[in-house]
C-alpha cells in the first residue's frame, strides 16, 4: 500500500487477515463433513486443527477432499487467497487483474505449486483462460503479414507462452525476441513472435471466471478489502477480482455485501452498523436479517435453516448468524466447524470478521497458540505485515 493506515487500523487489519488463515486451517480436518452429529462424535467441543481422515466420513454424507493434508495446512480457499495476496504484494497493494490471472494459472495450473482439491470456479477459470489464450493466438496469426509455416507457428507459440504467463506489456518484447532468436534468426519471424506475445497479453479477458455462485467468489476478498478500505473504488476492484474466478452478477452482489461488512469492521465500525450496511447490498437481505436475529448462537440450527453447502445464498446467512451471535473468535470458529459442510469457505468471512472485532489474544481474540499452528505461519504473517506496512 502506498498510503500507510493509522496504527490502530493496521493492527485491526493484521489481526483480521491472520484470522482468515487460522479459521481456515482450524476447520480443514472436518471440512465438507455434513453431519454435525458425527462432528460432535469425533471431535467433541474442540474440533479445531484435526488431521483430515477419511474414516470421519464413513456412513454419513460428506466429501473427503484433503487426503495428504496435515493439521495446520490451508484449504484451496486459503491457497487462492494467497495467490491474490502475492499479486497485491507485487503491485504495491493495487489490483492488477492480468498479474492475478497469471499467478492463478501458474499456481493452480499444470506444473504449479498447488497440490490438492480443485473446485469448480478454479477448474473453469483455468479452462476459460486457456480458451482465451487460444482465441488470442488465432487472432494474432490472422493479423500477421509474415508468411509462416505451420511448424513455425507452432514453435512461436511454444516460445511465446512461457513469457506471456510471467510477463506483460513492454517487458515481453526483449525476452521473447531472444528466445525466438535461438531458433529463428530472421527478423520477420521474430517480429511475428513479439506481435503474437503482445496480442495474447492484450486480448486476454479480465472476466475469466466461471458462471458460479459459490464461496470462492468472496473467500479471497479480505486482503483486497484491506488494501482498498475507505477508498471510493473498493467495489470496482471487488467486481474485477471476483470476475476473474466467478463471472456471475449474483456472486458479485454477494461479494459487495462481504466487502462492505469487512470494510466497516476494518475501519472500526460497530458490528451492527457494518452488518446493516452490508445487508443493503445483499441479494437476499431478508435471510441475513433472519440469521442475525436468531439468538442465541446455534450454528447447527443455522445450517439446518439456511443450508451448509458452498453456495453463497446458504453460506452468507450462516456466517452472519455466527458473527452476530458468537462472543469470541474461538467460539465462532468452533461453531462454524460444528455446523458442518463448507466450513473452510465460510471461515474466510467469519475468521477475519471476528478477529477484526476481538483482535489477538485475551479471552475473545485469536488464541495465541492457534496462530502458531498454521503451516508456514511466519511467512504468511510476514506477507501481511508487508502488505499493510506501518511506520518504520
């Protein structure tokens, strides 16, 4: 971020973003187990940071997605949030959609660093980006005057694509030309390759996401909201980021609701005030009102009432119920896990919201011992400190 926030706000934001990682990792072991009764049987009142085990799912409905993961690991939601965080870090806290798309493909696509479950928005985003690339390649070759053989065209694509997936704009020309020069010395072929690279880079659609209304639309938003909180273009940036993976008007509307809630809490608004402002942007404000007035905290009943799946019209009221009724970060995280279903997806709203309210430590904040249980905690928290810098 180019403008440093006041220290109190920075502290609140750092706690909130850390709360997302903690809440996600805490729920991984029982993620997508839909039987609250089984969750209570295997985990009791402290269901956090369990090792993912397939036998938890025997005889009840659920989907075991995290084989090979260990306690403290992030879900695919956390992985996607990390990709956006890395992009924001690389661009001084500003959203660069092209950079975000490149990092998304490089991490979740073939040869990338992610090992684990791929959800529907991620799968279709990768498919759409590949299709957009192919369309741009065809358009570029249709505009090139140089007479190229089919073999030369194939080689140029092979030469160009590694750079298009790492670089953009004026930075493309020199390395692309040098790579082509290893095989073709002719300036015309090199010019065609540079034009190909620049055309692909220019024509890739910023709206690459799936027509999908599930939680990946909003789970990645906390670091983006932290960078744009209090700025007039927050919602425009939210819209752009969401459509990279979820190109759906309904998903964007729920994302605006999420962003308004987080922005309010990050800026120090009272919870009720922030929730009121967020509900005004929701596609279904009535369900949120019902969830907020359903006291006391009963996440299992909220799941029975609104649903436990990944869809935003189910997850948002459940999350609003837990945030409005829980009295501490730990209580909220445990209630979220006990509810069952897509607990890791909901964690990226519940965790940051509760940590923004209650901070770190003490009776209500993020338990200090939980912070250290997140895999790669030091690097994750270090990135957050760099993303939201304070006075030095």
